[in-house]
C-alpha cells in the first residue's frame, strides 16, 4: 500500500504562484509513475502533469509552460510548481501513484487551489 498526502494549496491572485507537495509513504517502490490531477467545479477529474521513474514529465495542455512537476526520490516527495495561475486553475488538486505502468491506484485526499482575479 502507498499513502499520499498533499499540501501547499491555498488562495492566490491571478498571475501568482503556488507550490504543491505530495508526501508518499509505504511501498513506494511499486510505483511506476506519479502525477497531479485536478477536479474543477462541475467537471470530472483530469490530469495535469505526470512524471515517471525515468524522470520524464508530461503535461496537460493548460499546464504546459506554466507548471513544473518534479520528484525527490530520497525524500519520497512529489511537487508541482504552478506559475502564472489563472482563475480557471481553481480546482481540487490530487496527487496520484501509478502501478504497473497502467493503473492510477493510489490517491491523496486533495488540496484546494483557488485563483481569484
């Protein structure tokens, strides 16, 4: 089992920055990738950024060029640096862990990000 706990959410003015962190514990060696997802009000959860064990990162369209995902394997943490935030980035952000290169099986409880204009 893997436990994920997010932190770093909050309220920020448009154009500002926030850094989210996810602390992973348990059997983290079974993870093949980690990622950030978000759920905006009235919408389904969607992926924001993913990083695999080879440190290759992928970004969803709206995150590309503004957000940076990184991981610290020694500390078992995953981060998301979010710059140039927009009101449409307002969402609950979730940290997730992937197993067997396929299943997003482990999820944190989420952290709220609110961007006001």
